[in-house]
C-alpha cells in the first residue's frame, strides 16, 4: 500500500522501523483511541506529536491543554462522552495527574495514561531514563484502589501493551497506566503491525436495562457496572464523593465499604486474568533475576551470558507490575538460591519481591539511580560473586 | 552472524542520526533473518554539539539494546573521536573522516583503520551535507556482510527527500568506491 494511503488508516498494517513512543501511539490508534489530551513533556513528546498528526486524520480530536491537570480531567470527560481517550506524560506530569487519576478510579472511568519514565524526583533528568515511578503508579493518588500498570520491554510490546491497556480500561472501567521508560520511548527497532482483523478490541459494556430503571453504578457479576454514555438517554452521574448505585453521594461507612471494596475487588478477584509475566530459562534455574521494562533486556542478556558460562540463571520478567505477581514469586523463591532485582531506582520492586518471597530465599537489589540502564555484564558480576 | 555493534558519531548537523536510522531500518526491514536496534545519544544538545548513534545488529533476538563494546566506530569529528575511542574494542575497526579527525595512540587498538575525506567528496557534489552518506557508502564497502548496498539504496530512496535522493546516491557510490590509503 502506498505511504499516502496508509496515513489515513487506523491500523498501519506492515513492518516498520520505529521508536517505542511512536509504536505506543500507533497501538492506541489501532484499538480505536479517538481523543488525546495532553501537555508535551520529554521523553514522551513523540506520542503527543504522533497523536496530533494522526487523530484529525481519523476523525478524532487532539487537545493540547494548559497543563497536565487539565489533560487528565479532559480525558476523563472524553471517556464519559463515549470515546476511548488517553494522555501521555513523564514523571513530573504524572505527579500533577495523580489527584484526578483518583477521580478516575472513583468514577470508574476507562482511559489510558502513558508515563515514559525519566530520572526524578522533580524535574530530575529530563532526557535520561528512570524507573522511579513504580510506587507512584500504585499509591500516587489517595484512598484505596487497585491500579493496572503494564511495563513493555520492546518497541513491539509498546504497541501491543498500548492495545492491552485500553482493553483492560474498557473491561474493568478504570484508568490504566502504560509505564514505559526513556530508553524504550526513544529506541528504534522493528514493529510488526498485524492486520486490523487480528487486533482484539474490547469495548465497555453498555446498559441493557431501560433508561428509567438504570442504576449507573450497579455492577454485573464481575463487579464492573455497565457504562452509559452522556447523551444516550441514560442518567449519567459522576462524583468523586462516595456514592450509591444511583451515583448519588451517600456519605456513610456502609456505602463507602460497599463501593470501595468493590472497585478494589473487581481487580483483585480477576488478578489471575490480568497478571502477565514472561519466564525465560527458569525451569532448571538456581538463580533468578526479576526485572521489567528496558532493564529486562539487559537481564536477558545476563541470562544468556551466564548460561554460556554454565551458571544456571533464569529471568522472570514482569509485564504487569500492578497487580503484583506475589504467588509466582513465592513459588520461584522456593526454587532458587537467590533472586536479583536490577532496577533504575533505589529499591521499589525489590521491596515488593522481598515482601512476596516470605523469607524463603535471599533477595538482592541492584540499583541505578537514573540516567542509564544496567548493562548485562554488571548484573552478571553480581551473580558470579555468589555462584 | 553474532552480535555486531556500530557507533556513528560526529557533531549535530552532520546527519549522524540519519546514518544510524538508515542502517537500522535497512537491516530490520530488508535483510532477511537479521534484527537491528538503533539508539541515539539524547540530551539538550543541538546543532554543533556532540551527536552519536548506535546500531546493534544480530541474527536472532537482540537482548541488550545499547552498545557495550564497539566492533565498528565511525568518527566524523575530532570531539567524537576523542570521546568514544575508548569504547572501541581491542581489534575493532575504525573509520574516520580524515580531514576532521587526528588519530592518536588510542587508535592503535584498531585492527584496521579506514580513512576518507568524506566532507571534501560531499563538497565536490555541491554540499558538505552529503558527507554522512559518502561515509556510509565507505563503511558499507568495507564491512562486508553487515548491511548490503542494495538494502541501503532502497532505504535511501524511500527515506530521503525526493529532491536530495540523486545526490545522496552519488555520494554513497563515491564512498563505496573510495580506496583508503592505509
């Protein structure tokens, strides 16, 4: 197909050589995202750039808002208007968004936030890599909620997990974070975009009852309420206050317990369907590396190099970091002598791994504080010291 | 073919990023069975500052996307040469823009050194902007089997703006044909 014709397609089927940022944007478009609200920030700006160019070609809308606070509120509103919506940012922007990510959790609003991580805290390292926003994506907003956070490690996966992020958002009605990092955002490699018919698209459930009887927050058996779109005749209610099934504020412990328990349980009880990991050479492993994001590429390099030297190392790569795969890690702890956790922060996933192993094996974090990813040799050196 | 790491480096404005992108794209999309990853130095620099781009090429999956020990180092400025020559592995291969780089004892670890007056060649075609492509032709001719002439020509025709394609193809050809004197 000619390049010109491809410009106006939602799904640009074919082989491309492109960056993680471009791939994530194409993934979002492929699954039907029609609204982007954002404020450009390094190292995520190419996502906004791609959406600004592509959305108008596809009948969608792009808004550059005055800041990240307006951006996140804008995409929540767009979602209630019935379109798949997203934003993209980096740590400083995500910090501004967390309050209204909480609003999205409470109003059960499907949308996607991409965070291309750079070094922090604060403005930190604008152009260089970090993985320091792990806990922020879990605990950033106040109150109890269970987020879904996905961590790609290749350009191909930036595309695929952008699709998956929208599908989780629509299926479970919540803001989902695609947590990338600068290395992935800016590196180029092959991206294969499949035929449009091969792309799984999940759409939010619509109400089946009549508009007069509709209760906007009455859940189905999977604990997720069907969602009406403003303008379709159904009552649409949104409030950050604790609300009953009608969507009316109802400020008492019983309603709070019922509602907040449900928005957590809709994820907790479906954890098995959500959690995804990649296992590499773990079958006979005596040592394991747990890794995620771009660093997992280095970790795989470590495994390959260690195996050549006869050291039995395997890799457990976290694709979803939230919900956290506690059970898988506890099982791994019974198998291996030690678990190594290389990450570009001062021990965020390491602490979760320590919690999950319940003392059954030793855990060692290998930390870089931002600006560069580990190389396979550095991680190998740590393992060789013990093997 | 096992893992090969190439770094192109010079100053902002020489088209260093384009060199990496063309090679990476040619390999990934046109060379059967090979993969490539391209990364670029990324910072607040602009025109005139140091610029570098790495391409890792391998048959099979590429685990670590960044360069660790350079098999090939292509230097188009003195600053870039000084900065990155320590990264060239013992027995690696060095390419230099001979009018812009002064070799010192660090170059001794290279198994082979290829020198080309890429900027002069480009100027003979009307603009020094073609120097990067002349250098690419030179690298292509002297690194047999890593990336092919045919793939590079196809990618250049696709990626370079139509009005510049012809001159760039000539620059590439001149680079291919140039014989280094050492």
